[in-house]
C-alpha cells in the first residue's frame, strides 16, 4: 500500500458513508487490514458524523488525534468550528472552517458554514465566494444555491452592474432545482 493508499481508501469509505451506504463503508473499512489506526478512527468518526451521532464522531476523532496530535481531520475541525460559532467565537470558527477546507477541499459543509459566518459579520463578497465554491462541489444542493442567491440579491442592491447577471443565472438554476422537487433544508440556510 502506498503512503497515499490509506488516505485514498479513507476518501472512498467517506464517499460511501456520505451517501448513506454505511454497511458498504464499514465492509470496506473492515477489509483494510493495513490501514493505520488513526485513519481507521477517522473513518469510524465519519460513520458517526454521517449518522448524525456527532458526539460519538468527536470521540473517535479525538481518539485519533490522541494517537497522533499532528493528524488533521476535516470533519473534526468543522464540528469544533460550529461550536465556536455558536459560542460567539467567530475568529476561531473562521480558523476551524478554513482548516477543514484546507485539509479536505472537497468537503462542502465548511464552505457553507464559513459563508454563513461571513454573512453574520457583513462580508457578503466573501460569503458569495464560499457559496460559489460550495456550488462547484455540490451543484444540485438547493440550500447552497439559496444562500448564494440571497447574498447576490443583497450585493445586487448596491451594485447591480456587477451582480445582476450572476444573480439571474443563480435564480434560474435555483428555479430548475426547485421545479425538479428538490427540498430546501432550513438548517443550511442563513
């Protein structure tokens, strides 16, 4: 197994878990006898993360970090960031979300949360970029389109010559998804 092998396998397992294919993910993990313990613990944490058993996820992530304090886990950074944000520590939340993105650029959730945080502090241009990045990862996520549409509408109020075309494009994409039956989950919208 190459040095990147365990991480590639972790990524494949995480995709299965994110799709709700828990048995497939755990079966793949069970067959990975050469996987380092820290990576196995991260995968188990990811299982709990996608089952929405967040404290159990944190416990697994922290067990992995206790083995190797230099091991960075994107979903752990994300979860700590959400707690920092809830407690009003926006600076640390920002750092955690950015760390989650740096660790795993394909993980969409920290982009969404960072966008919402930037809206809270009034950085609409930064929020718009976070939502654009999230859409590039999850183009059919109605909540991300809703958030980008909302931010662009506010930006368009001030400078329509800059944002009108993009806003119209996002509104059209949003309408198409909405007509297809996509449902807007309230918890991911600011």
